[in-house]
């Protein structure tokens, strides 16, 4: 029996022809007021405070910019008491580097190094916070890791979102939210999980499939207690015991698929950032190669997913896309009037070495492999651009 007092009138849907939609183009535009300048650098691999040794011309560019951004590819600890990991190839740095970066003018840094784990990330956040450098992309849980960091300026508010690809390269801790009573939250990075596919010709694909199918045919033998599940192949794609292959014209090329949830989360993070900021930067750490026959992380062109992601983020409010990680310089694209810096290379690299650095596959020492110089300081690139756009 229906209670007349609780009855609600039917909802009338708006007429699409007369509905006053939000002005999305106005919401997503660059809303900085007046002249505004950004300075970006490549990877920051300092292992000692070295800012005073950088020439005055570069220092002046970094300090004069309204916003100075870099990729911090070391983590910061108190070396006098730290007993944890030293990271990949000794990528740890003394806590004093934080003040050195602040003195150079850095306002925002991305998390390019987290090999040690959550403890190292927490230490790094502590020392960056102490000197006023904002650091998106890290967090005690996934929600916070995906939040932007903000910089307040007279011209407006700047936001930066940072993500870290995981897949064939990244293996660092992924931030996690609490899920019911089963899983607690975990500190880590804002992930962009990737699936890597290697291209093969149709003839090679047929051979690989025949090999796999002949092996899986043995799952029906009488002494197999529990057969492995049959793979669910997509047309032209094949999983061969943990390796993914796809048909293409040329063999040996890597193609990447972004995890759909992670991709949508980055887009949403940028859209949310633009709701609260006037200028939005998205940055991500990229080490993936395009080719299987190319030396690791030595590519002058971005992998396929990066171009797709950069353009989609600009379509959704990002004013600048900044790649990092690959230790070579890559190109700059202007898309819809907004810059995509695919990779500015290295800003500074110091490698002091460590007894616990992992050996390289060739069995060479770090010096023989050209991975270690007593002090390799490479100042390679600074890019700046200005905007003069009032709120009209």
C-alpha cells in the first residue's frame, strides 16, 4: 500500500535543446593571469649537494621561473643512520640534497625512484616537506598518491599529478587503499600498469601458437592432477607462458596497453586538478623501449602509449605533459597549443657506486660498463616557456 505522504512527483528530464550545459572549453583552459614561466629539467640523480657547482646561467633560469619542476630519481635518507636499501645502482642520497634542490629553485618534483620501498618513500617525503618542495605521486595510500600537489602563485594556482608506469620495467611499491576488512592500505606510488606485447609476423605467430598448443595438449595426460587453464586468446594475439605476442608487419617492436582503470584514474585526476587549479602539469616516469633489439632506456622516441596518454590528458585539462626516466633526450610536440615534453633527458647524474649495487648482466664492473664515474655531473637540458593569458 502506497503512503500518499511519501509519494514523490515524477522527475522531469531537461530538454537537451534548451539545457544550459557547463562551458567545458572554458573550464579546461589555461587560466593563469598574466605572465607565467615554467622551467623543467630532466632527471635529478644527485648523490651529494652539488647545486653550488652549477653555473650561474642555469641557476638563474631555475630560480627566475615561477615554477621549476624536476624528476627526483634518488630517494633521500639520513646516511648517518640509514640501514635500509640503497636502491638500484646506489640511487640514494643524503637528506641535505632536499635543501640543495630548494636553493636551486625547485618547487615540484616527481617520484622517479622508489626501489627501496615504502620506508624510503616516507623518508623522502619527510625531507622534501621540510624544505617546501611539493611531491605528488607518492602517498600513504592510493587516493593520496593520485592527488595533485599545488603551488600557490600571484598569477594563479598550479597543480601537478604524477604517475609511475608498472609492467615490463617498474617493480616499485604500488599504493593501495583499504578494501573492507581484508586488505589494509599501503604506501606507494600512483600506478599506471602496462601490458607489453612483442610484435611477430604471421608466420612466426603461427609457429609460436603451434609450439604452445603442442605443450598444452599434454594437460590431458593421466598423471596431471590439475590441468592448467586454457588461455583466452584474442585474434592475432598470443600468450606464450608469460610472454605476449601480437601479429604485425614487422617483428621485434613493443606495443603497450594501459590498464583501463589506471588510465581512467589519471584522466580523472587531471580533470579534478583543473577544477581546483589554473594550470595543470602531468608527469610520468618512462623507461619502456619501442624495440626489443634496442639497448634499454636509450630511445630518442616515446613508446606508443605515451603519445596516446599525453594527448588524452591535454584533452581533459592538462596544460603540460612532462615525461622523464629515459636517459636520452626526446622530442617536443605542441598539441592544441600545449607542450608535450616527451623526455628532457638528464639534468644531473652522479654515480658513486656501492658494494651492494646489483651486477650488470655482462658481469662487468660498473666502471667497465660505463655505469660509474667518480663524479659524473651532466647538465644537459633546461626548457622554459612563458604564457600571458588573462582570465577573459
